[in-house]
């Protein structure tokens, strides 16, 4: 399991495709990312309406990881708070 942001960035710098499990808290007051044993907890301010939260997740991860949006894919969980994301 990925334990922190630096470890995640290191794996991405090796040009590896990585699948991560996110638990998303949409409509949060502040945006943040936390790492735990089960999943990565991502808080975003966008509410989950008409796919806007999913777009916000991709934008947030793109900015945070310095990764093009085209390299971030939601594999499953499009309408759920638990999502599997492919990076790289």
C-alpha cells in the first residue's frame, strides 16, 4: 500500500501505471488528501452533481501529482464515494 504522497510520486516517476483506491468526500470545506491502510481519502469541495465531483478529482490529482489529466482514469465507482483510479 502507498503510504504517502512522496511514495506515490516516486512510483509515477518510474513511468509505472498505478491503481489506487480512493474514498472521496465530496462537498468538503477544504481539499486534502490522506493516506491509510485501506485507501487514500480525498476531500474535494465540489459536490457530486452531474459528474462534477469526478472532474474535480481528476483536476485535483493532476495538479497535485503534476500529471496530465489524460493519464488519470476513473476505472470504477463513477457514482460511488469509493473509486478505483488508474494513474500513469
